[in-house]
C-alpha cells in the first residue's frame, strides 16, 4: 500500500516467502494531524508474529490493529480510550498503545488454548509535526535513511544481539549462529510490557523504515539503503526490497513499511564525513529500555535541530547528556528489572546446547526450571481431566508445594530433558538416560524424532516424575514446534 500528502509519504509491502502462511502485519498510514488527539501525522509499523501453529498471525494482527486504533483517535471519538489517554503526551500515548496491544494479545492467548503460545514483535514509528517517535520490542528493526546514510535506530531483543552488546560474540558470529532466531522480548508473553522508546527530531529528506527479520536476514543495511535510493518512488522501493529478499532466499516472511518526510534525493550514494557517520550511529540507537513495572515514563528527548550550523553542537550536547544521565538511568532500570525477575534457582546448560527442562524436589517443593521460556503442564497422579498450563523460563521457576510424604519420598530425585534440532531430526537427551519420553502420549522408542512430526499442530512431549514412575507426577511440554527449538549446526559434533 502507499499514500502521500504534502511532504509525508507512506508505503509498505509484504510477501509470504517460503513459509506456508504470512504471520507478518504492517501499517503505513497518513493521518490528519490537526484532527488527531495527539497530532500524529503518519504511522509506519511492522509486527512479526510467532508461535507457528499457535496463531502468530493473530498476535501480529492484534498488535497492528490496536496501535492504529489508539494513535488515530480523534477528539470527537466516543471511545473510552479518549477519556483514558486524552491528557497523554504523544510518546506516552504510543507507549500505552503498545501496552494495550500486549494486553489484548495476552488475554486472547489465555482465553484460547490453541493460541496459548502466540506472540509478536512490534516496531513502530509515528510522526508528529516535529518529531519521529519510535516504539520497539522484539527483533524487527527500525532504520533511518538520510543524506548521511543508513542508521539502525532500534536494538534487537535477541539472544545473539545481547552477546554482541556484551562483546561475547562478533557481528559475523551472530549472523551465523543457530541461535539468531531466539527472541528475548515479545508482546503477548505476559500481561504487562514496556517498549523501548526513542524520539528523533524530524529533518527534511529522511525515510524511516521498519521491517521484519525476513529482510535483515538476507540484506545488509547498505543494500537496503541503496535499493531505496535507486527506485523511483517509496512504494517501488518497498516492493523492490521485498522482491530482493525473496530472490536472496529469505527463510521467512518479509515485510517492509516506510514513512518519508520531505524527499530523499534518489539516484546517488550517500557521502558523509566519517565523524558525522560515527556520531549519528552512536546517537540514534540510544533507546532506553524501561524495567518491567516501573511507574515513571522514561524517554530520550532530543530537541528539534534549528539549522545546519547548530547540528554538530546539538549532537555533542546530547551525547554529553547521555553519557552523564542515560547510562546511570539504564543501570538503575536494569537493576530494577533484575530484582523484578529473579534468576532461576536451578543450574541449566546454555540454550545453544538445546532447550533444557529440569524437574526436581527442592526445599520440599516440586520445582521445574528451563533455560528458555516454555509452556508446561504438571499434574498429580490420577488427575487426567485437567491439565493446568503455565509458562516459565530462565528468569523464574515453576514451584508446586508437595505433601510431607511426597517431599520425603522423592527427595533427591530429578529428571532433565533436552531438545535440539539437527538436520531433519529433533534429538532428545535425558537424565537419567533411560527416562521414557512420550510424544502426544505415545512412547518414543529412540532418541530422535522427525522434525516434520513436530510441525503443524502443537505437539506434547511428556515424561513421569520421578523417572518412569506412573504413580508420580505427569510433566508435559505442551507447545512444541521444531521451528522454535534451538538448532545445532550440522558441522557440530553428533548427538548421542
């Protein structure tokens, strides 16, 4: 789709690619700023749904529909949202729109068993008369393309991106890692979430581009910028990017949405002094991640630039303020988040060795821990009518109180299950080694499962705790899809 009005143009394009269904959603819409409650003039956003069988397309659709509904509200609207959000600043309104989208996805997932594991990324840009506001969660990306080149304005919420930021992995290693698809933050996983927020002053001749990882998996930032610069219109640029990703054998759906302010000069490559490039790259990714549950709203504020002569001074001032204020604020936020999300009490192997779930008796409780967020059901002997499900992961364990008799009888017992994908198979490793594993309640006779049998409808992989004791507790991972399991590189050592 595309649209234009005066000095703002919007466009988007999407394709299913090699997948069976398109779980991406996009919005690229021009709004009537003067009639809009927060004077948003344009929106461009991409949501990349996940969960496969668990309705990732539903999650991404809810996300895009919700933020569009909220941010296009007018003062004459009768929606209850007007009364709730009417006094908000534009940035707060955008953050609340994302939170509402998250809540709606979460509630839908809890209400519909077949959608229990769904989630989505969301990267959103909203233009007011002088500012581009960015909200972001997940590994979809946002870029700014202007006369100085292309600059990433979001930070990926993924396992490999975290390793790169902590200098444990290079960019090249991250690009090749079998863990690169492991997203650490999404919408829909819990009932409250706070997106990264960023404010960037509007300058004529710039394009804000948001895209799913189906594009960034196969195209570099420079290639993306070159395509936009060598196509005649913004819509043609979006369509060309999608087509190039398909031709480059993208493994996923691919979606692009853009909003252009003014007119970026086409037909020539960017030429920028190195110092300007370095400063810009340092400035724009400086989004603040808020700790979960924090009450105050934090956002980097950058005043509009008043002219070419003042640009350098403003950037230097912002960088100085950022070095003094932003880093301590992030440290506080990270500290609050660590306090709100205690680490697991159980030591588990790293995720690159496979999805690991361990069940044991600890301090008189039945405890289940995992090295990645996973949905599980645990029910006591004889209770086959109800299968209560919960999601837990590395930041918190599942705990269930045992009777004194059970705690004494099973003290010291533990069971560990590891799942990983290599080639066409899902490999299963267990401790103890003779732990019986059931796939959809049928026993697995060897230690590998055809990956194709774990694609489509949600699969259930279960075992008994204590090991093979059918009079004990039934433990089951209830939403297993080979596409969402850690992949082991074909060149790595073989599984036992």
